[in-house]
C-alpha cells in the first residue's frame, strides 16, 4: 500500500511523540553510569558540559542546568520511557481521546520535573516545614523508626512512601548505612502528583458513569475528554503543583484520599459489596490516616455518608399511585411511610431549592432509621475506620502527634466563610456562566451589536440552547406541571367536564402556600445565611498567632489588608462571602435554579429527561386528583458487565462521537452536596489556623463534582450565544465549544499563570528577616514567599 504525504506526516509525528521521550529517558538513564558519562556524554559538542559533575560557581545560576539527583534520573528515565508503551496499550480503551491523554501525560510530568529541578537548584536546603519533615524522613531512611520529632504533628505516611521510590534511599559507604538527600526526597511528590492525576481521572470517569447509569441500562466505558482535562487541571491546581516541588505532605495526602474515593465510587456501582471490597475499604481508609488525621472526615463522613445514601437507594420500593390527600395529617403519614420504604427526596443539584435540602435530610433520616441492617451492612467498613481512629486518639491523648500546645482543636466557623472566596478565586474561569447575563444585557442595550447579529443570513436555530424558558412548548410546560402536581383538572382531560375535588384542610393549604412560593423561601434562606454569617464574624473570628507572626505566607497579607485593617471590613466581607458561596454552589449544580428561571430549557442538565429524576418525593407535590404519581421515572438498577447489549454499546459510542459532553453535563444529587458540605465543615471548623493548604481536599472534591458546560447554556435569543453562533467569524468557534467545555482551557491558562507568578516570586524574590533597627534575624537565612 502506497503511503501518502499525510501518512508520512502522521507517522513522523507519532515517531517524534514516542521516540523523542524514549531517547531522552535513555539519555537520562545513561547519565547515571559513570563510564558512559565520562567517555561518551561529556564529549558531545555543546551538550557535554551539562553532564559534568563539577559545576563552576560562576555558572551555578538558578536557570543553569545543574546535576540532577539520582532519584530524578530514575524517575525521569523510567516514567518518560514507559509512557509511550502505556498510552499505546490504552489507546483502544480511550477512543478518540487518546491523543489528548498522551499530550497531558507528557506535559504534566515534564512540568512537575522541571519545577522540582528549579526548586532543587535555587533552594537546595530544607525550607520552612521541610526543616522538620526532611530530617525525620532521613531517620527513616537510616532505619531509625523509633525516633520522632515532637514538632511534627502529622503521621509518617509521606516518609514511608519515600522509602518505596527508587533512588530515594541510597547506600552510604562512609557511614555504612543509607542516606536520603533533600533533592531525592522532594522527588516523592512528583510521583505522588502523577498518581493523583491518574486517580482523579478515574474518579471523574466513575462519577460520570454512576450518574449516567442511573437512567440508562448501558455501562459507560469510554473516558470522556472532560474527565481527561479535569484531571489535568486538578494536577495543575496551584497549591498541589507548588508543593510537588517541596517535601510537604499535601500532595501525597490528597492522592491517598482520592485512591479511597475511587474505591468508594466503584462500590456504589454495585448493589452490595463483597467482603473483599469491605476489607479493602478498611485498609484504604487507614492508609489515608497515616498521611493526615483530618482525612478521617473525608473517608468516614463523606464516603461513608454517600454509601449510606447508596444503600437506601438500592431499596427500590414498588411504585404506587398517590392517593388524594386532603389533610396535613394524611400528608405526613403518607410521606413518612414512603420515606421509610426508601422512596426518598433527593433531586439533582440543578433542581435544588432551599426546602429541598430540608426534605432530603428528613427523608434520608427516616429511611436510615427504618432500614438499619441494610445501611450498616454497607457502611460497616467506615465504622471500623472511625473506631480505629478513636483508639488512636485515646492512645495518643489527642489527635496531633506533636506540638500539641500550638495545635489545640477549637470551634472556628469562619473557615466556612473563607473557603468560598478561595474557591471563587482559583476557579474563576468556571464562573463564566455568571458573567453571561450581564453580557446579554449589554448586547440587548447596544443597538449596533443587536443589529450586527441579525444582519445577513442567520444560521438555522436548531439547538435548544437558543430558547428561553418562557418559550417552552406547551408539552414541556405540561410535563413539568405534572411532575410537580400542578396541572389543573381542565388540562388533565381535554374536552371533559370540569371535575370538582373535595376541599383541602386549612392547615394543608397553609403548608402548600409556604412551600409553594419558591422565591420567598429562597429570599428567607438568603437572609438567614447572611445573618448567620454576620453572627459568626461577630462572635467566632479567630486570628491565630502564627498567621500574624509569619510574613512568608500569602495569608499574612490577606489578613493584614482585609480583616485586620478595620473592624467594619470583616462585616463588609460578608457580601463577597455570600456571592462566592452562591456562585460556587451554582457551578457545582451546572445550571442552577437562578438561571433556570429564565433559561431553563437552554441548560444541558435539562436535556434527555433529566428534569424528571427518579428520587423526587417532595411532600407538597401531592396528588390533588390530577396525576397518578409524582414522577414516572423508575428507580435506577445495577448495571452488570455481563449483561451488556452490544448494539446499545454501539449506540452509546456513536452518541458520544456526536456529542462528547453527553455524559459529562449531569450534576450530582442534593445528598452529595449536603454530605460534601458536612465533611468540609468538620474538617475545617476545628482548625484555628487559616491556611490555604487546608482547603486543598475540599477544592479537589468540589472540582471533581463540577459538571461540564456548553457555550449555549444560559443563552437566549439575541444574546451572547446567538451572537457567536450567527456571526460568521465566530460560528466555527461556537460549534467547537458546544462540544468542548470552554472553561477547561481558560482554567488551564489561569493555573499556569498563577503557578508561573508564585513560582517566580518563590525562586527569585528572597529576603532576610530584620528588626526595626536593621539587625539580621534567623541567622541571615533567606526567606521566601509561598502559600
């Protein structure tokens, strides 16, 4: 077969993609062999000097390539050389996304190794908390496991992990034992970051699979492009990426929690877990605790709580038609009975109103109390983990291992106010949908822009994204009313005589009125959260001495120029706290109710029947004789691997080819959001010190739950999406971003910019502590700005 020029170009690009990294890996590996280094590599023109062990002091600049640690050679050579083979084998399983996977898999290790390289060159000695972690790890390298530094508060998980990395532990002939150098130990977090990225990819895929399989009998096998890019961005998250070049516990701890989370997601894909799965869950739960004690909240509360909900949802009671309810007592009796059987109220987050949270918690509580055996059977591994943790706390006489005087647990509720601006800042590109209404207002006001969108030939309006909510078809409006039980008797039967039903009791009418006007409930909820935030600021604001004493952290300056600047500022900050919380919760919901009031049908989360979820059991959506039941959706059933229909798999593959975001736009359920909020609160409220590193795991869990977004979502007629779609120069771009989440690309560049700025400041802007009279402190050591 003759090869065309296109085939030659394709073959050449693949050869460069796979061959060049493999050659680099071989080169790095060869540099570790003294004879090869001396006789071959040092004699290469122009490049030979890079392989010399002795570097002249004049050439030892921060941008100059210095000798890499041995672990970095093994790490780079092994990882880069093995990547082509790995991705060649995984090409079939990833479908059309294997090129994107290969690109990200090369870019992330290269970036993290380069960052480690720069940090090791500029900061060769232990810095800040490394002063405690690195000497302790070196004791472990020497086999002195009984010695412990009382200043260290976290368990030795990171030190034990370092012993498993090839090249970190090296024999020392002079001492007759083993040594771990600073550069070698820091390479541990490069490996941990790569593991974290891979596990985050699998977690996002499992989340999409669980949500998709809840209303489909076909198992979702292919990894989506949204999951790939999301995992890459999580690894680029500034706090994770920054500490991948230092010997801190955060990267490895987060990776350990994600491994346990992946196991949990796989367990929820089955109705009942095996004994082996239960034992694995216990081991993974304890494994996360050897990195950081607060991981117990994410394992026991978050994952255990989600599995309790999963156990309740597998009850699947028989659907029955609702009786006509006319009194409040009948209503309470009926829904208490239905909740006890497992017919709970757990709508998706995009349909959430404040009262839905109340009935979600109430229904889950009743179902759990009435089915304790089924729930305990599912969560007993997590009960074992919390009991083991309790035994440790009793044995240790506290949660932290050392320095207990400076790490006393206390109630610090403002942490749950600070976290939302943190999310909003780092996830700023994900908040684009909240800017669209203001852009749409501008486009509607400016006549020149409005005329430009209508000039010339308009593209045919075929997508649902251009229809505002109030332009829904009568069929759509009717179906929505039937779900809520709000249709009239005249609408139920066309042409039939009007049917009069018995009068409701006054008490039931009052309850229906209170919960029927969602805007009032939302306003009361907003007012209540604002007043609660003000009370928390007034009575529970705590400023830890470490925050005021250490100007090497960015939080020192945040507190100095906001909360510490004037007393009224801390109260004024309640407004940005509230706005940030509202936007971050709207982001995790995909298309929140605030948008769906105007652009309901334009949101991807409302496509394919998602407006009628199976777990919809709100007491005020009672039957008044107009519809036989609240929802016609069936309860989701377990999708077994051995019962897959090849034709359905083919249909799903073809649908994903046409729409890559098909399975990525669905938001999580209300129970997931509430349990996430509970775990976040418990993990943060006991820490008096405000550190961005404490927010890493909450952000990662939140980011994994964020659904995909299309450019046409939240769009209406004569607005941004209409303008981009009908303008000839942006039409192709609009079509592309209907298939690819625009926010992911912006998020990548946003993280790269933050990492570049903070990395540059850390490496090139050191300073020396001095007193007011100019005396040098801390023996003249260089101090650096960091998170």
